[in-house]
C-alpha cells in the first residue's frame, strides 16, 4: 500500500484502449509522475530474450524481474520517457508485438508480479501519480481515490493499432492484429492472478467512439469533482 498521501489515479484497461496516451497527457497536464506498468512487464520479456532465457523458465524469469536494471529518463519537452535496460536504450524495442506477447506471458506468473510489486508502489512519491496498467486499481493501488477503467471494442483497438503501424511505415494485417488483440485479452483477463478487470469502484469509460481529448477532459472532470486537483 502506498505510504504517501499524494493522490494516485489508476487507469486500467486492455491494450489499444488509449490508456497510454491518456495517462501521458494527464501526467503532463497535472505535472504528476507517470507509472507505465506495462513497460515493466515488457522489459522482463525483452530481458529474457536478451539473455536467452526460455519463457517457461519461471524461476529465472522471476530473478530477472527482481533484479531488473532499468532507468526511465524523462525526455525534454513532451516526448515522454526513454527506457534504458542494462545501459541500452530500448524505448522502441519494448513496443514491438513479439515483446508484447512475451510480456503478457511473464505477467501471468505470480512470482513475477510479486517481484515487481514494490517497484511499482515506489512510483508514488509526494507528487501525484498517474498509474497505467491492468491491475493498478485492483491490486497495486487499491486505495486510489480515482480509478478509471478505459476500454474500447476489440475491432476499434485493432483499427487504431493498424493505423499506428502504418504511420511507422510497418505493414499491418487487420485480421492478424485483431486475432492477436483477442488472444492477449483472453490471456490477461483469464489468468488466475490479478486478471484484467475493473475495480468495483472504477469509473468505466468506453473510448470506442471518443477521441483522446474527450477522454482526458472526462477524467479531468472526475478529478475536479473529487477535489483531487
Ligand atoms: O500495457 P502494455 O501493452 O504495455 O502491457 C504489456 C503486457 O503486460 C500486457 O499483455 C499485460 C501485462 N500487464 C499486466 O499484466 N499488468 C499490468 N499492470 C500492466 C501490463
């Protein structure tokens, strides 16, 4: 549990719901810390690849998670953070689909989740915190005064991912991406530990037909209503 009194807002939801962008915007707007918890699972996945550790080797993967040598460096302006793993800039490398699939797998290991618990809670300092993930409101910060569950239909999330890949000049098949999203959702929602689901007291926002500005404005409104800003 967080020992600090600074407010924490949690934003949980499936990939492609717009969570990452919304959380970045909120953290910038409020000048609060940002916890991108998915990046931690992605880093464990990438580190396992780098050290040629089989993804089924739970003990070795847990040790990796416990000893993860990572730095998050804020970039100048509004460019977010750079992610350094064992001295190497992996900001882009952690975002690919293959690493995402490894992340989803390692995230299903209870011992890996346990190993990352304190590291995540340590992001709550005397500044406010925007916590982005799957279990921020249910497990990591259950006392957060505002919990949001941001979702969107699988089809809309696949469409957004295709557009994002096309912008990066990568080829993208809608059917394959939709299939991958559905498989990832099933893995994240049905695992026995910390499954992806809204906290009982979460505010659910469906972004299928909302743009980022509208979602950010809606959360800003909730923060004001609860006198958190
Ligand atoms: O949000 P993301 O796509 O970067 O997350 C990568 C994977 O990590 C995702 O499949 C689920 C897992 N994850 C998790 O289990 N718990 C979190 N708090 C964040 C991510």
